[in-house]
């Protein structure tokens, strides 16, 4: 079997990669570089010059060849490599007639717990989202900020004291709204300094958050480790890093209790499986990052099935996006807050033939929020 073509498909806000073979098997993957999908598409075209004519089943060899050939790294390149790698795993599963997790040692579980995305421009909207999630049968809610999802064109300012007190009060009300039947996955979006993160982390301890995600910027692992050593709740981080070596540095500093590799950014299933094994050695659990399409979800579930230290899966529904059925034909089934592990060969999803026409590409708006003094604010 040989690779005959590689195509990129832009649908809505997503970019997909299809790897075609001379046996008619087509593999599907997704790139996770968010606002830089065009750059990832250019990297796919570069990788394509090597891949055409190659045996698609040599996944590890191709991964090493593409990653190490010219020694350049970065999010766009890794997103392209991730999408191609997922597509090659999809081909392998279809070729052998098994789900990808069977090629990774078989499944460790029959279903994967997921958490529901909650959005809102006010505290009440976020509370209402938590309640809806509970009513829908979810046992965890995430993407849940203590500070509300305010528009990026609104300037920002709060005093230290008011910000911390407001954040603590929000988490208290989330807990009051859902009781102990729903875990709260508190998302900070890298917005805090170390003193702010420590103050907020200590303040929300009483409300038993499942994890405290990305309290500070991920560029400095020592800062994350300082926060982790200073608060009693579990930190989750890792969505913005994408190499095995970066995850080693994060884990060796004991900077988190949950790692969040993005399968569509960290090198696909090949690399994500290795990152999960590293985390296992440190007693750290894995929560795959997944703000993308059902293709990303399907790839994440293959990883979730195959690793012993899987904790919970991010499951993005509820946003103002096209219905999942309009983008893909999927084998995934949601039951009482869990995705059933499918037995479909490959990753278990296919793109709808007319998805590009139905949902034309929408480049993400490039806008960052500013503080009241005109400086940049992380959101």
C-alpha cells in the first residue's frame, strides 16, 4: 500500500487532513493550531513532498522522519504532523479492520467520562450552563471560568482583592447550583500571576474543584510548579506545549496532577501515547485537550481507551457551531456523561461529503483583549 495524495479540507473553523492510498483507504486527521491553520496547511504541503509514494503503515518511522528532518519545531508544524499522524493511524485501523486503540494494546475501559463545555458572559449564564449540564446527565463541567467569558473588545480592570473575591464567589455559586453530583473543572485561561493564582486556589479549595486549569502562562514551568506547591488543589496544564521533552520538564517539576496533551497539536496519537506513558510513571493522569471538531474527539477517545491513566475527556458541545452530524458521520455515542468506546475500524468518523459547501471556512478573528491602560491581557 502506498500514499497517493494528501489533501487539506477547511470546514467552518476547522482544518482536516485526508491521506489517500492506492488501495482506496482514506485516513482522516485534524490540525489543532487554532488561529494558524493556514500555516499548518502550508506545512502539510511540505510534508507531502516526502510522504507521496510511502507505505502509510510505517507510522513511527514517518513521525521521526518528519519531526527530525530539518529540526524546526513550532505549533503550526506540529499541528500538521499531528493531523497526518492521526490520518495514518486511521488508515492502519481500517487496513487491519480494528479501532486504533487495538493497535495501541487494546482498550482499558468500555467508556470514557466526558465534561461539558460551559460558556457565559455573566456569572448567572455560567451557573445556568452548569445546571443544564447536570440535567443532561453530565457528571462534570469544564471550560468553566470564575471570571465570565467577556468580549475581547471590552477593556479590563479589577483590583486584586475584588478579582479574587469575585472568583471565589463564582465558584461557590457553581458548587451550590449543582451540589456534589457534578465535578467543577475550573479554567483560568492563563490569566493570573503567581500571587493571584495562589490566592484564588486557596480560596476555592472549600468548593472541591476537580482541577484548576492553566492558572498562569505555560511558558515558565517553574512558575506553574510554584503555584502547584502552594495550593491544595490539582493543577491541570499542557494544552499549549507539544513535545515529549516539554512534558518531561513539566512532570519532573511536579507542576501538575493532570496533563492536557492536545492530540491534534502534540504529534498525533503516536506522540500522545508516549506522553501518557511518561505521565503514568509520575502518577499523573491524562485529560486530553479538545476544543475542536468531532474528528479531534474521535482521536482523543482512541487514546482514552488505550491508556490506564486516563481521567476525563473534554467534550465541546453547546457552542454556536454547526451540528456535529453536519460535519462528520460518527460512531460515537453519548450515554449519561460518558462516550462509549466504539468498535469501528480506525478512529471511527468520516467527513460528510458536502461539508465544505454546507459550512464554508471561517478564519478565526485575530483579536486579543486589552487592559484599561492599553496593555495586553491574556484571555
